[in-house]
C-alpha cells in the first residue's frame, strides 16, 4: 500500500487526477449523465452550448455531454476487458516460454515474432473483416492483436528471473514447477505487465476509436468517441464542437494513460543518486575510513 | 550600425507579403481573356472504362461522348437525337427510326443504318441485356433503307422509346473503335464532346467540331477526380472547380449544401425523380404479415427525417414514385408517427411482451443493412429508425457494409431490412416495378424491394397496358402496394448542385445520368 502511494506520488497529481476522473465516470457515469445518451429528439438537433444541454446536442438531438460520458464508459470498459484478456493469455504464454525454454520457447516466440511483425491494428482489422463488425468481435480482435506484446514482455522477465539464485535454491529445495511459476515467477511478471498495460491503455482506447470510426467496432446506438467523431464530420463547419469535443476527450485519455504508465515505469526504475545524497554518502564513507 | 532592427524586419516582411498578395490577385485564375473557356467539374471516381455496352464507366461521361437515338427530356418527353423522327406502330409491336443525315462519328465514320445495326447487334439480341424490354421482346432488326431501320418486337413494348434514351447499353459506338475481334477499344461516338485525355486522376474533353446539334459554348471540359466530399467542397470554395453535384457525378449531401450556402456558394435544387424507401425482406416470415409491415410504417418519423436529417432537402412521402415521374399516381397521405397504433398492431400480430417483444419465444430482433457509400447518410437514418422502433419494443441493429458487400447481400436476400432508392428518370415508372418488385424477374444487383405473386398480374398489366389504359393500370398497382404496406417509402430527396460565380447560367439536367451542360454559360 505504502509502495502504491509513493508510486502515485511520483507520477504527479495532474495525471493522477485525470486518470481518477476517467475511472470515476466509468464507474458512476450512468448516475451522472444528465440525459439518456441514446434519447433522440430530432427537433432539438444541433443545438449549441446552453443551460439545458451543457455541451449542446448532436445531429440527432442527443445530449453531447451524456454521450461523451457514456463514450468514456464504453471505451474504458472495452480497454479493461481487452487488457485483461490479452494480459492473461500473454502472461501464460510468456511464462511457459520463459520457464521451459528450448523448443517450447522457440515455437511460441516464433509465433509471437510473427504477431509482432504485423501492426496490431492491421491484425485487428483483418479479424474484424473476416468475422464482421460488432462490439465483441472488436474486443476479441484487439485482444488477439495485443497478446504477442504481453507474451514477449513476460517471457523476458521470466527468463531473467529463472536464472536468479533464489529460484535455483527453490529448485534445489524441491519446490514443484507449479509452485515456482505461481508463487515466484508470475508475481514478478505481473508487476511488469501492469506497468506496461497502464501505458498501453491509451493506445488501446485509440484503437477502439479507430475501429469504430471506420464502422468496424462499437455499433450504434452505443455511444463511443470514434463513432461520435465520424458522425460529426459532415457538420465540421456548422457545429465543429461535434468533432472537437470527442477529439479532445480521446486525446486527454490517450495522453493521460501514456504519461501515467511512463511515470510509473520511471518511478519503478532505479535512479542515480542525487548530488546531495552522493555527497552525504561520500562523507559517511570518509568518516568510516577515518575511524 | 544596426541596419536591420526587429521593427524594420517585421515591417518589410509584411510589405512583401502584401505585395505578393496583390500580385497573386492580379494573376487571372482562368485564361478567360485568351478566349479559353474551360469548365472544371469534379468526379467522385475516375471515369473508368467508357465502353457503352458495359456497366463500368461514369454515365455522365459516356453520355457526353455517345448519342442516343432519341433523347429523354423533362417529364419523360422524348425528343429526336440520332433519329430525326420515328413511327411507333399502332399496337406498339414495332418502331421505325428515320436516321439523321450527315452525321459522322468523331473518327470520320458515317452514321447510317449499317453503323446503327452493327451497334444494336452487339447487345440487343443478347440475353445479358434482357432486363430491357426492347431486348427481351426483340423479334428482329430490319434495315429498311440506308437511313431507315425498323425494330420489331414479339409483343407490345410501350417502353421502347424510353428505353432507347438510356445511356447504357443503348448508345452508339463507331464501328471502327473496336479491335479485330470486335471488342471495344476506344471511346468514339457522335456526341458533343470527344476525349482529349483520360487518366485515373481526371478526364479532359474538347468539343466535337462536327457535332450535329447545338455545339457547346465551351472550349474545354476538365473533369477532376476528387473522391472525398469535403475536399470537393473546399476545391469549390477555393475556385479550383466550378460546380459539384449529381448523384452519380460528385454528390452534394444536404448538410454539405447547407454549409456551402452559408459560405456564399450558389446552391440549385430540383425536384428529385427517385424515392428513398425502407424495404422489408419479402422472403422472411416476419414481414409476410401485413400488420407487422403496417406497424413498422407507423413508427417512422418521416417529417423529422425530412426536416432534420435531410435539412429540408426532401419531401416526406408514402408514394413509390414522386410526382414528376409519369403515371406516378395520386399522392397518398403521409401518416403521423403513431407509436400506440403500432404497438396495437404488433399485439394483434402476436408480438407481445414488455421490453423487446417476442412471439413463440422468438424475440423481435431485426437487422438493417446500411452502406454509407451506396446510400449516403444511411447510418444516421438507420440510427433514427433504430430509436423509433425501439419505442415499440423492436430491437433494430445496424450492419455497416461497404458498397460491394451490399451488392452481394441484397440480391441474395441476406438482410431483414434495407434502404432502397428507386431508379428515377429515365427508368421509372417501368424499371422499379418491373425489376425490383415483379417476382418473376430474377433480382438484379439492386435486389428486390418487395415481391408477392398476388401483385404480379397487376404489374404485368401496367407494363403492357396500351396508352389509354396505362394510367389506371399503374394506379391499380400503386394502390395495391400502398394498401398492403408493401414497403415503407420515406422521402423524395431533392437533386442538389452547387456552383460558383464563374457560372452565369445553370440548369439541372433532366436525369442524374447527364452533365449540366445544356443551358450552362460562363
């Protein structure tokens, strides 16, 4: 817990606040949307900012604020499911690969190489193209496309850990393979995967928006930012807010998660000592020597 | 010592910029002074293979190069073109064309009975073209003399003259413009224009100096390929093109028309000749029930769709054809959206329950195929229908497909609901009824809007009725379709063109298959 708080402190409060905000509206969005995000009212279409509709209405008279909040939910729930699926499968594959080595490693890693050689979004596009556009097809496609990244990451961490003296001692002491994997390798890998995933969430949010923008992901009437962007495009000149608002929301989410993940990774890395600390050490050392 | 201060630098740059702007302003954007009248129009895609017997190229470009025997003008009036006059047999089983003398193809080949018959034999007797009554009913082609050709049919063919106005496969190619084995080689016709340059990025045409009709008042027609609508709009505003519009040329959506208007561009509209409608898949059990079709019809907010989605560039309707189409019949009242009446009808039809309705444990779920590139604006339209149907407990999902997938799925009846557009001028009132509703004809690439053996005899009677009885016969078909809620007509969209100030006079052509060049002046 203490470790968690100190990590958050290292990240910096603006980013923490942003991420907390997104998580808050994902969890409680349904209670705070002023209107039903799918309720149309053609007669009040394309209204500008007002006290009734804070962020105006879209081309079908739906409340933009409600749709933005609902869109955040759609995106973050999707991102969470994908990260959970891709992370789990990737970690299992990576751990098997790193622990057993030899031909198992070869086979899995060549498959992973193949997966990594094609851009993830292309893989997802191909899968959705074959199975048809729908919400769940998009989730599955993106999960499959993201598995190789986590498999490769986990395998690296496990491979390094397996040769550590404490794992070797466990082996000598007769610990079972399962015990070593479950109690000593996965926790190490999990830390790395979570750090990577927190940065990856932004990229995935963008991928979901991309697919939905192309009409291959989230289907109407479910609100989603990419879809809001594409349906706002024809109104770019008349009501630019229809494009700008979801665009800004998406940018904030992508940048927020990227900075968040990056800061955590930095906080977890050993840093060189500051000048003051270095001087202090030197003094102590000199004192000891003198003594 | 300091010659160049910050202030002098800034001032100098501003002055230079101002001079540059003035200088640019003086460069004429068009070489009008040199007597070079170039009209630049956009195409949404490249003109493509212009073979008049193939369905590939852009209609409006083919129409510039190749002439018809007779010309379709507003309201379905037929005027002479390559045929100076014609005699239609009393029983409508034959038509004799008297060809226009002294007409040559742009390669010097003569227009006469021989070249006409050579052209007709390339397609008229072939089975591929029997969606046309003139091909389906063909008995024989008779060369009466060098300038007279009679075409005989096996049965009365009232559509003959209208069908001879079509762009493809009906138009005339120079007999020299083919390979040794008779395959099409180059676009050579008798039309007002000839191709100077044809490339994927655009097509340039120059007037045919030997044209038999009124010669174009332009020196060149430059067609630029601009696939993206927003790029076309900025090109028009920047003065890079002179006009845009036409459903199959470079369409302007209602929203785009509003934006262009707000930016001072002239927007011209005309009553549309087609109808946007929602079709129920006639081969699934759900839609064989008239009550269900009736209920779906009552759940559509036609007024709202016309006013908001179409920005007022559409007339809500319950008719299959707009008034401008011949024999389109009397206007039906457009019902107000009535959720309660629709719910009652669904209850009667056995679809009951709270939330999503169901019958015999089967939920009332339907899928609407939408294709933004085949039917522009169809996604937003789909979302409106979705919300409207949901209120009565119908779960409508949207399936986004591309143009090609739609052309594959629709003829194979792989859909529950789909948006259709009637054929419009010059094809209607015959084609939509004869190809998309008559069940004895195989569905073409556009599929079937509706089919029911009960209405077939009425359609047959209308298509073959002699002139005096035609109106009543068509009315009988249209009444049957309306009374049985066969489909859900939505609106007649207006035809939209936008042009800049360089164009002094502009007239929307008679059909969507032509360029707006008649009556255009720079």
